[in-house]
C-alpha cells in the first residue's frame, strides 16, 4: 500500500509539477536560453571609480550583452546622453565629429596613481597679474602680450585690433574647431594641496585625468553652443615623446584635408612651473569663487626660416580669444607668449598652443579652466560670424 502511494506521488510530480516549473524558469530567465547566449556579444567598457580626490576615473569591466538588451542599440538613449542634454538621444543632434580613438591597451598602460602621499616638496598657489616692462603691452579688451620678436609693441598692438583672418560661420556636419593634444599624457595633482609627491611624474594615459579631459570640457561648451567640432584624443607622446609633434602634425593635416571647414586648431597642453628650490607653482585665478588654473597662449612668430608666413594671422586670433576670455573672466589668462616658436602653427591661421595651468594645479582647477576656455571660444565664434 505504501509503495502504491509513493508511485502515485511521483506520477503527479512528473505529469504536473515538473512541466510547470520548467515553464516558469524559461519565462523568468530568457537570457539563459541557448538563443540568447548564441546572439550575445562580449563587450568591454568602463564603469566609474571615485578616488579620495572626488574625481571619477574609468575602471575596466567586462559584461555579457545581448543585442536585444544593449541600450542604445535597442532604440534606448544612454543615461550620459540624457544627462547632458535633458533629452533622449534621438531628439538631440550632436555636433561633435567622431574620429579614431587610442587602443584600449594604450589607455591602460600608464594609470593615474591612486595614492600620492609622499611629501617630496612644497607646492604653492600663485596668481600671475599684469606685468610691466618693455616686453609687455596691454590689449584694448583685456589681457597682455609678451613680445619676444623683432616686431615693435606698437606694430603688434595694431595687429591685435584686426579681426581673425577667417569667418566663424559654420554649418551642420562641417566642423569649425579642432581640439587636439600633442602631449596627451600631461596630467595634474589629485587635489588642491600644499605638497607634491615626486614619485608621480605628472603623466598618465588615463584620458579622464589628463589634458585630454580639459579638451573634453572645452568641447562640452562648444556642444552646448551648437558649434561643430572634432576632439582628437590620440596619444601622440607614446610610445615616444620625441616624435609627438610629428605624430600630431600627421593627424591634424589629415583632418584638415578631410574637413576643410576647420578654421580653429587648438593644441591643449599644461605647463611645468618649478622654482630652483624644488617648489612647484600652481597658477590660479579666482573665477566666480572657484580656483581655475590660469592659462597661457603661445603664438609662434617666423624669423624667416620657419615656414610660417601667416604667423600674424594666428596672432590676431590669439588676441581675439585673449580679450574675450579676459573680458568675461578677468585674471584667467597669463600674457600671450609671442615668440619664435613653430608648434605646427603653419597648418592654419587659427592655430594656437594653450598651456592650461601647470603640473602643480589640481585636476579640478584645470577642468574648470577648460570649461571657461570653451565658453570664451564660443563667444569668439559668435562675435566673428560673417555680417556681425
């Protein structure tokens, strides 16, 4: 009798309960079905990691994603896109042009150190105010020029009063601005503090903690103003530092050939200011109650041997941007350095090198300066449109 009852229970389980369980499992977890796994793609990306400095950086992650659940690919907008614009991606027309990106292995080759606690030397914040002396002169709309050339100050002041040599008109899909980084690994201090750790060489291939992020902050303001741009994020100073300008020149020339609409070409760097006693200097300006890294533009002059016959046209653009920045954010700029330098500035009449702070500035100070540069650049673009 007992065996008969057990057989009856097993029959009930086999006929009714087991099929019901199988159906429920398959309905609740379709991603484990053979078809879902076969159609999935293995993707690598980054997830935010926050350090003690409060700055987030990417942390490698690996995830299994199927086409049906892949966010943007399934017709859904990404959280990042919505956070920038407040609108779904398909309702917003981005103005940035995508270009080649650095290999993932290169980006991970020189990480930003999370701990920099050794007190190797002092670090001082300094504000560089107006200069006096025969090398310096004031611009009408604010800011100064440091003249290290054969031109007289009066000649250069007359040039500064001329508009840029190009119109800043732009159309959809035709980039006007190119931001790039010959020394893309140049980096900053993790926080605003009074010492530095010399074990950190102020270089990293992490683009979120280098001058590449400063460029990204500039581009964010261009995006907000609807100004078409390209941000070249290739790492030109790796694997060799000495060939960086040749590498960036090749990239810039190719982009100018592909997009002849580009008129403004900015190479974003950071300076390295250190006194003889080892004290590092962080040049800062108080803008709206926050410290911003002071910036310095370098406009090259041709001594007759450098192949830059249009160098004064670059200088005119430098003066236009300097005056826009100083009128909007007094104290942000150090004097334009007009000297016998090349820096690939023969490639455009709107080509400049901009030093954003020094290796003594914090990431936050440098990133804030990038935002201000972007706002000032947008102001120049608006000011010098045709017919203005």
